[in-house]
């Protein structure tokens, strides 16, 4: 996580935004009176929301952990996918 003050951000907006989007960094913008804000890419934000949804529902979380345990213990199968045309 990076930190930058408001003045520095204003003077270097493009490079700061590029750092956030290109390097998947989260940036804290420090302001007076501890009124800081966090800057992150839209992709990171969407990923965070998706994770909150999955992890915030106990049934989803339990299913995900069971699937992970099955994979780690070798209880899985591999299947070839058949390519189908538009009229099949």
C-alpha cells in the first residue's frame, strides 16, 4: 500500500493513477485532520466487492472451502470439453 499527500497527488495525478491501475497498488491519500481517502483501480474495487459477497454468505463460504478441500485432497476429475457449433 502506498501513501501520498494531497498536494503530491494533485501534482502527479497521472503517474499516481497509473501506479494504482498498472501495478494493482492501493494508495492512501493523506489529508488534514486525518480525513484520508483510499484510491484503488476499478478492477480491484470490483474484485473486493465480489470477495465480500462470496465470503459474506456462510453457505457460499462453506461451499468454497469444501471445494478447496476436495481439490487439495485430489478428489477431482478432468474432462475434455467438446467444441460445439452454432447449430448443435
